C-alpha cells in the first residue's frame, strides 16, 4: 500500500499561490496564459509549477474545479426547484453565461463535449457531463425533450450558443434568446 505524504507547508503555500495566480491569469488572458508568467507571478520557478501541475490542462482544472463542481450542484438544485425542461434550460443558460464570463472555462469543459474516444475525461468534464445526463434524462422522461437528444449533443450545442452570444454582444446577453430558439426545436 502506498501512503501519500502530506504536503509540506511551503509546498502547500506554493500550490495555493499558483492556483490563485493561475485563476487570475486565465481570467485575464484565457486558457493560453503563459505558464512561465504564472510561475513568475506566483514567485516560484517553472519547475515548481510543473511539479504540481504537469500540464496546462491540469492547472486549468485545478484552478476551476470548484466552479465546475458548483455547476453540477446547481443542476441538482434546479432539478429540485423546477419542472425538468425548465431546469435543463436554466442550467444550460447558467453554464453558457459562466463559460463566457470565465475565460478558459470553455476550453476546460471541452472534455465533457467529446464522445470519449481517445480522450481521458477530466474531473471537471465528468462533473458537467453527469449533471447534463441527469437533467436530460429527466426532461426526456416527461416529454420536454426529444428522446433522441444525447447529453453530449446538448453540451456541444450550449458551447456553440455561448460562442454565438459572445460574438453577438461580448457579454452573453443573447444567451437566453439563443437557448430558447434551440430548446424549442428540441422539444418532443
């Protein structure tokens, strides 16, 4: 049995500083933010950054995992509060707006939008995909969504809606209208 040693206090501080600086850098520059710049701004060497986060994807995921877990929790809250079709639409709206407001989040959630072939799912992708599956299943069950619509298809379409709304006004104001156009066409 392998025991995981607790992180030393200085290593924990470096880890937390890297996450804070990374979230700021991704918000400022998107997922393409310079990793060397993140390390420098955090006051550590690049080797320290790569020891904690061996890939850009790992750093993105660590920086945004709390936010993505919040989207998954929100799906369950909406499912408890609203009829299934409305819960799905509202969750997609919140996901789209969040993707626009949080630069780098769309790239991170890309793994949730794949069909799984040749892509290792990320923790964040798994959370979002699971939430989508629960909401889609409930909406299909009551006839609020066509029976042939797959959760991954809705996530891809929502990603497209977020992109289209961002192009339209830069802030996501058009998301609600675009989602309404989309979901009305997907009803059973």
